[in-house]
C-alpha cells in the first residue's frame, strides 16, 4: 500500500481511506471518503446535503457531516470536514439515498437553524418548495418531530406564505411589510398567464383590478434583462394590466410609500376598499385614507 501510494498509483483521500487509482476523484467518491473517515452512521448534512438534494448549484469546498451524538470523530478536527453531532440520525437520515444523507425536510430545518438571519432562513424554504423538492406540509411534519426549533412560530407562519406562492424573500417582505399591514387586498402570487405560445408568471397580480406588483432584488440588471422586463411590462399593458416594480428599498424603509402607491392605483382601477395606516407615525397611507 505504501509503495502504491508513493508511486502515485493509489491516492490518499482521507486518513485510512484510499482510491485505488490515480487521477481526479469524482465528487461522489470524495463524499464517500469523508463519510468513511467520519465513522459508522455518519451522514451528509447541511450544505452538503443541500447539494445532494439540488438546493444549491455549486458544491461547498467544505463537506458537512452529521454523526451520532455519542461519537466524537477527530477530536482535533478533520481537515476539509465540518462535523455536527446529532441525537436524531436515524430519524433524519434518508432511507434510500447513497451516499447516506439527511432527508430534504431535515436538511432545510438544519440550514434554518444555522442561518444568520430570518431572510436567509426563508430563502431555504423558498428553494426547497420552489424547486419542488418537498412541500410545506412535509417540512411542518419534520419540524413537529423536533423538541427545539429556532424561530418555530415564525417559520410555521412563513410556511403558509410559501405554500401560498410567496417563493422569495422579496415576496415574503411584500406580504408582511406592504400588503397585510396596510389592509390591501390579497394578490395572487406567482400568477400564471399565457404569453404567446408559453406561460409567464407575475409576482403579485391583483387580477380583478388589472394591477401587478413585480419585485426585483437586483440593483442593476444587464441590458438584456432590462429589455426582458420592459417587454414583459409592455405585454402586460397590452393585456390591460398596469405593472408597478419595487426593489429591496421599496420593501424596507419606503414600504409605506409602496403601499400608498399600490392602494392609489387599485382605487383608480375599481377597488372600493380602504387602505389603513400601519403603526408608523409617518405612514404615507394616512395621506390617501
């Protein structure tokens, strides 16, 4: 073995784990080597499990693994590996995936626990549901199995929003900072409309009044994307739909002005309801109420 490794015919992937060939090992081989190094019952988790479930587009340079709580592999640490200890390995492991991996619902919940902000946590929910890897109900069931869960109450409500079509952080902010606090009617999220021979999806469509609120989180678009958005707005106009576009700032400090703009346009298009001012003393909706 020493001679074969020394001559380059074999290569060392982890301590005690060798590939009996030369050349670049496949990603799956590298993951198997990490699991073998971590010991029996180890599973891929967190970002590496997200990679296996198609929730991220690029693999992380670090491999994340969960091991049973009773195990302590590599007390001084294993280079290239992030090790988590869990007392629920049997429950959270996928029953069939190889290399062994946490279920997609538990992967999402693990990533929520590790998120730095709620926006980051909600983005994982959006990816999992938006990419059709799981459903809000399945995530709820997995969450109910956990004794402790960060942001449990808020995540439970957020799952309802995602289930209703708010599949981005911007859409979540629009619902919770603009629409609901100011008494606006409920828009149809990700509304599908026919466009030529295909379908287009509108972020928030007030179908009865022909008003659409599109959300854009990119501060600067390439020229081709700018023209794409303009063409979409033109198609909407031809179909009798007026489009308003909002970005991060419009859903942050300027959220009341955004609500006032939407309410004003809805009124002009036939809405007979009444917008209400939020608790902010400077809420712009007061001026139109």
